[in-house]
C-alpha cells in the first residue's frame, strides 16, 4: 500500500500532490465541490492479474 494514497477522504490539495507524484493518476469529474480520483494504466499487461483472479472466482 502506498503512503500517498489514503483510504479515507482527502482534500483537493492532497489530490494534487497524488496526481503530481504518479503519472497514471488523474482528477476526473471535477465539480468544484467534489471530484473523483482515477487511476489509469495503459501498460501492455495492465489488469492481467485482476482479470485472472476474477476468472477464477
């Protein structure tokens, strides 16, 4: 678990720090009063392990 990605609600300032530290984390649906943190992964094997785990269930 990363120390930069808290599991609790966080401020816009904290979100900006996170998006600056990671190249695949973005702020989407920015409504001014609330926003969504989005993690995108465009690497070749992105999601392979998650997909394999879901297929086994």
